C-alpha cells in the first residue's frame, strides 16, 4: 500500500494558508500576544499579577495566553508590551523590488 504524501509549501502566514479573514492582522496579534506571554513567564508573574500590571482582569490574561485575541486590538497589545517593560518600534520601509506585494511582520528580540 502506498501513501500519498502531499506537501503544501506555506506562505509564512498560517492564517492566510487556512483562508481566514484578515490574515496579516491575525498574525501580528498572535506574534504580539506570544511576546506578552513570554514576558509574563520570564518575569515569573502570576496571571493575577500580570492582570494588575496591565489593568485588566485575570480571565483576559488567560484568554490572551490561550490565543483568544478577538477582544484585543493591535494597539492594546502594544500598550501591554510597554506596560510590561518592552520597547516597541514600528519601522516602515519600501518593499524589495523582487517581491510583488508589501507585508507586515513582527520581529521580537
């Protein structure tokens, strides 16, 4: 019995690959939320402590850490990163001539 192994080369954005609406916004929010969770874990904060720092309730921290981001704007997530002691820089630059489209990405250090 032979198996049919199909490989799909992704676009780099799982949300676009899944055909979801607003894939770039979803990816940006997911990257920001990941960095927020990493910062909370690095600082060894409880969800209650993190909620107090961010001015939200603990269930929202839980939702954020589980990737439930519908109630969070990109602007709000950036505010959370600042409140947790992270600088956020936004850089706008021309796209390379070799690429047909412009893109948005989040780079976390």
